[in-house]
C-alpha cells in the first residue's frame, strides 16, 4: 500500500490525475473519403472525447511514412504524412484540443526509422559515409551468414544483407525499419531535437515506442535459446532476448529525453512502451525518477482474468513501485487482442470499473468504451506485416485496428467509402450513437466512471487499500482525507457473498441502483462491479 500524505489535487500533475485515451488515427475518423482516418477527422470528433470525460489523447504515429508498419516506420519525424493531413491541420488539432481542456500526446519512435529516411539512405550509400554509424552495420559472421542469431520481433532474422556495401544492418522489427545507433552522439542529438520540435508546437507529451529495444549488446553476443518456446508461438521468442532488450545503457538515453522534456517545465509527460516483468519495468522510472513519468504497465493484458491473479498483480506492482513513482494501468492497445474478446462482454464492464478505480493513470484504447472486440479479417484483407510474415499464428494486429463504430450508417460513420480494414459486423448495434442513447450501455458506464473519477480525489489521487480477495471477488478501498470509496468486483458469472463492509452504491454494472445501501454482507451479482461510498 502506498499512501502519499501530501498528495492533493493541486500538487499532482494532469498526467497523474487524468485519464489518457489512445487514438489509432488510421481508424478513428476519415474526413476526406479515402478510407483512412485523418487529423481533420479527429478534430471533428474531439467534442465526443471531451464529453466522454478523458483528459488527454495519445495519437499513434502521424508522421511521414511509407507505412510498411503503419506509421511506425518514419521517413521524416518533422512532417505530417499527407494521408493524415499537414502541419496546419495538426496545429488546429492542438488548438482545438487545448480549448476543450484536452492534452495532446504524440508517439515518438526513437528505436528505428524507415529505410526511406534520408539518414538511412545516406548511411547505406557507402561504408565511409559520415552517417554510416548512425545505424547498426556489421560484417557477416565467420560462416558468411548473419553476424548474430538475433531474430526480429516480426519473425525472420533481424539482420538484412546490403549487397552494395557488403554488410548487414540490424532491425529489431521489419527490414524496412532499420535500428538507429543510439551510441552515436549525433543520432542522440538529432533525435532529441525531434522532441523539441513538437514540444515547441505545443505538444504535452510523448508515448515512446519500443524503448526496451533502443540499445543492443556492444559485443554482439548471440542470444540464448528459450527452452520454453513451442511450435506455433512467435518465432522471435525462440530466443531469450538477453542481449537485445533492456540493456543498462538505455536509461542514460531516457534521462536525455527527460531533460529535453523538462526544458519546457515540469508539465510535459513521457510514457515509455516496454513489455517487461514488473521488477524490470519499474527501473524505467529512472534513477532519482529522472526517467519516464509513466513506464506503461501492460500487466493487466497478460495476467489471467481472475480475482486472485489480478489482486496479486496489483499488490506486486504497488510494492515494487519506487518511492515517488506514479502507477498506471492499460487494458488494451493497437497491438494486443481487445479486452472484450479476452474477457467477454460482461467482464469488460467489470474491467472498466477496475481500470477507472485503480490507483494510477488509466489509458483507454479507442473502441474499448463501446466494448469493441477483435474483428476477424478475411485473408485477402490482411494488412499487418506481422501477419503477412508469419501467417496463421494469431499474431496479426488488424483485428484490433478496425474502424471506430460511430453510428449505424454505412461504414459505421467512419468513412464515406470502404475503409482500409473491414468494419465489425456488429456495428449497427454497437456504436457510439446507439450507446449514447442507452443508459445501460458500456459507453454510459464509462461516462459515469470517468465523471466519478474526476470528481473524487479518492479515485484520482487517493491511496489503494486492499479489503479482500476470494476466488470470485476482489474488493479494495480508495482513500483520500476523510473520503473512503469501496470497490467490489466479481470476476465471474456466478453470484457471490462477501463481507466487504457497509456502503452506499454510486455505480454498479448490475441491477443495483445508485443510492442503494449495501450491508456488511454483500451479495454481489454475476459479473457485477460496483463503487460505493463507505458507510461507518
Ligand atoms: C510498438 C508499436 O506499438 C507497434 O505497433 C510497432 O509495430 C512496433 N512498436 C514497432 O515500432
């Protein structure tokens, strides 16, 4: 349990009190009838986001890109890709967001560029080019093959042979995404200037992509075999990535990013993307907390959806957070199977109560608030390069990137033309317009939870105090000053009885009315999650 006695609405930053909403821009709203979402589309829907009650939008990459990995392969960090708009459109978006009290977080991709970035074109032009060492070039191994056994995250070797200059280059992801060499001081300086460019344009923070991949072993040692790997799993997991991720030198680079952010004061946020065990993840807050404000905590995505497992996760995370390190929680994103598919529609509501009542900054992935699930993609419509590289293993991310469902008009109100990925078959029923009109919808639940979280310091900055965990139920309190809120979550489809103490219901996903009193013995309904005001 962490109690920060000094926490108050005034001393906490917006990124601590607030809620982040991830926009996957290709699939949020198309405004120019090309089937792909864009910045003007986001501007058109920004009123929806302000009303929903979130505090910040994080927009996945919108920069100039050949789109081999849908924007995570950048050929100019300082330009908006024409698919999405232009700099004036971006400036309008920031102005409009700020006018409505929403912060804007961009995606920063420091690990790799596109192979069409002018830096890489120069680098690969000759072994003596001044930018040669901006990327990671190596001679062939003694057998003429790859310099190491390293495997790309998307399958295949992570080394690509460049016949013209007679060396291999390294890429943690696609061959179209060569890794930058962060040991090269000029690379660092140029990449920090990217942050400065956008901060100067009014951006409130960055989500930093694939940070655990930033630096590789200086001695280029082979990775050991993973004895746990089985056929059918991701080929990249054949090896334990001891020499390719989470290297000690990464923290120095992150500290540089943090210093660049602080040139704009203390209010700009840096959020690091690192899929790591908790004990490693918490090191990304940095020595003396000079690292990321929020190293993304993805553990709710991978933890089995049971009360005991989630309870143990919360306790382990709370315990391992460094002093002064602010927690955060995520239920989904554009890379992982959607929440409603993972836990089912009824439990997705319980998960919403959990996400929005835990201690720490929540991030909502677009569509989660209407309960969107993974959408099956017919083979001829597959777009994700990962699925194309290693088909049939269930690794493709298209199913979680389908268009946002706004209403029941053709293409779900996302676009006037056929969208780049198919719209889910359930759009006529599952959409923002229909759910806005239904007080019992998951969208209405999200709205109530967001409003309550905003209104109650116990929820947005208070302490987390465990109450009980059973096979079915997790209960905890959130406390701030005299205020005590009780949260009770039934992770199963069976009713259960718990001794959670007395309270008056504020929100319930079940039949219980707001204002209803609950006694010392509570019968919690199947798939019910509730928030109550504590009664003595
Ligand atoms: C993580 C991003 O979230 C993912 O979409 C991307 O493919 C990789 N990093 C590579 O940038």
